C-alpha cells in the first residue's frame, strides 16, 4: 500500500519596519525541533533595515523572501500565499511567536489527525508588550441553524492552502478585519475542527487593536448582514447590535464591544493568568519583563 506523504506547512510572516519584532518571531522558528517547514516573509519595503537583515540570515529551514509595495497587511498575506508551496498555511506575523520547540510538530500532528478538515482552530495566548499573559483566546465553532462561524484568533488558525485559494483569500477592502471575514467564509465551505493545544502567542499592539472604531465598522460589514438573516434575531436586537457598533460611546464601552468581537466572544480575564506553562518558552526579553513585574493594567 502506498503511504501518503505528510501535509507540508508554510508559515507566513508579514512585516514592515519592525526589525525587532521579526527577530522575536524568527527566534521562535529557529528553536523548533521540527524544521521541515517553509517560511514565507513579505516585507513592505521597510526603511529600518528589516529587508537587509533578512538576507544576512543562514536559516535552517526553507524560506521565500518577498519585497512588496506597502498596500496593507492582507494584500501582503495574499501575495505570500501566491508563492507558498505548503499544503497548509499558518499566519504568524512579525512580533508574534511560537510557544515552545514542539509547536510546529504539534501543528503537523493536528493537521494529520484532523483530515479532511480545511480549517483548524487552536488557542492563542495574548501577551502585552510588557510581557504579561493578558488572555487566552479559545477557538469556538458556532452554528445558528443557517450559518457556521469560525470564531478563532487569526494566529491560531491552521488553514488549508487549497481552501484559502478557493475562497479567493483575504478581502483587501476590509483593511483591518479581513481575517475574521476569511474564517467565516471558509467555515461555510470546508470541514472545521477545534483543538486545545496552545501553539502560538499574539503580542498586543497591532493595527486592528489600535484602530478600534474602524475595525468595528469593518466587522459590521460582514457580520451584521449575516446576522440579519437569522430568523431568531428580532428587529430590536438587530438595531441594538448596530447601535453598539456604530454610535459614539465612551472608551470602556468601545473596548467591551471590541473584546466581544475581536476575541470571538470570549470573556476577558479579570486578573493575570498563571503563565508557568508557557513562560519558559517566551523570548528572553518577554520573559525578563514578566519576571520583573507583578501586575498588569491595560
């Protein structure tokens, strides 16, 4: 009997003027026990030496380095997928990092163990710039009888390259919320699985977390029309839904609504979580920052 080859993996990283963040991501990739993967990097014509630093590297894994005019993060990720050779995609942007040396190996095991799924969601540790574990976003697959929603943190999503191309990739018109839109479209098309293995950490401070109001408006573009079709949602509820998104509101309320959607309806922890399970694998500067502080306030 012919033995099928294991699915190959491409890790996609987009960067622009974040040499330090890219170095943090790279260290976590270089530390993997399984180095049989491809790293596709798209640099948005950085001016801080990021692009030049990439060409000085001797990488222990396959890589493809692209320089592209800065037309937005989702345009860059679409370009990366055009040249990626892997059967599966994992979007780990500059600054984010894998948790421990077995993250790639575990990701491959999840892919092989959940075929023929086209999308797999995993938990993501959300880390502050100071190094605190602020939250753990758990993946959820929700159905309402008519639609299925993959409520995953983007960095925790393992994506079939075939399925990604089948839905035409990211909608670049959603400059801040195209990841959620992509996952929803994929969930409507391919089998989806949810896992409990923590593989990656996301560092707060990206464009979507800074530009809250624009992000909410874009989420409304693809989520509210879908919600309007739900037979169990009254007109009054839909109107309140829009009011929360669109009406001027004090910062605490805006933050609450942002957490509701961007964290895929997961409750934000009231206190700092125990980080003993993952802190040993954090990059040095993150681990050192955490050990020097006892509490965190965002």
